[in-house]
């Protein structure tokens, strides 16, 4: 149990609901948690609060990492159909929305690489530009300087679009 995500999974596996309230962790369970989990929560409180605050408190679904080209195409087609027929969008608009969901899902499965000691883009130190943008958890917080995060996210969006297009999932090419 070396990450906040692992810890959250263990706590939830015990049937406990865990939320953040300001700088406090709130637990709600029918039975007391084992002492080892309570001690771990105390020891990793800042990381756990960080994970809960970002809403990224679950690991990416492992089955997505092994998705085939057919899986991605099916996901795209299903979402486009839902947007078009249930959401009342035109076909092109529905395909664009479905493609955006594919991009977001791809980004979730392929998180930003980095460490807590340096900017994920320029590898500079935290105080070299003042302020940072939290980009995600892998499993610890990954950050970038504000100017760097824009460049990194543009690059990541392009990587996702290119990877999806290589599998034949492209908003402009469906149909």
C-alpha cells in the first residue's frame, strides 16, 4: 500500500465511504476500519486529500488499457449514436462529441508521465516560474508550470487524436 489510490481502494473494499471536507478526511462505515488502514490514512493524509480533491480517486479501469481497435470503434459508434438519437444532435455534432469522449478516455488510460520534483514539460523546479497546475496523479501528483501545462496539454490532445486516428477512430472519417 504505497499510494493514495491503493489506500482508497483498500478503504472502499472495507465498505467504507471516504470523502474530503476541507482539510479533513471523513469516513462513513458500518464497522470500524482496521487500525493499519487508519494509520495509513493518517500517514498519507495530504496525498489522500489531494486525490479526493481532484476527483481522480479511482485508478483507470484496467480493461481500457487492453482495448482493441474494435473496442475503441465500438465505443465511438455507441456514444455517437447516443448523442444523435437520444441527445437530438445532428450526426456530425454527435460524432464530434463522441470523438471528444474517446480523447478523454484515451488520456485517462495514458496518464501524464512525470514526478513530483519537476515540471512534466520543461523539468524545471517548482519555484522557477511561480505557481503550478496539477495535471493528474500517476500515482502521485504530476504538475507543470502554467505556461508549460498549456503546451503539454496541447501535445497530449494531439497524441490522443493521432493514436485514435491510427485505429480508425476519427470524427471526420466515420460513416
